[in-house]
């Protein structure tokens, strides 16, 4: 059985973005994010999570530069 949302999970891993950080941006509980990832997301929900990941990754990169 193939895991759902493999691309999203890979993006989270690659950019080192934890589920709790995504939940904070989306203003939901961490468990809600994890529960949504269990089944394939709609394209709108996928885009919303991808934008959150990109936003968090950009903020983390900015923090590293500012040091």
C-alpha cells in the first residue's frame, strides 16, 4: 500500500518543516495536519499546505542568514 501525499511528506522532510509549524500557520492543531495527510488531499488543500511549507522554509532560511 502506497502512503498518501508522498510529495508533501518529502517536501516537509527536505525543507525540515515539522507538522506543528504547518499547523501553526494554518491555525489548526498538529493532529489535524497529520490526519489530513493520511488520505489524498484535494488540490486546494494541497496548495494550501505547500504554500505553508514554502513560507516556513523561507522564514527558516532568513533566520539562518541573520544568524
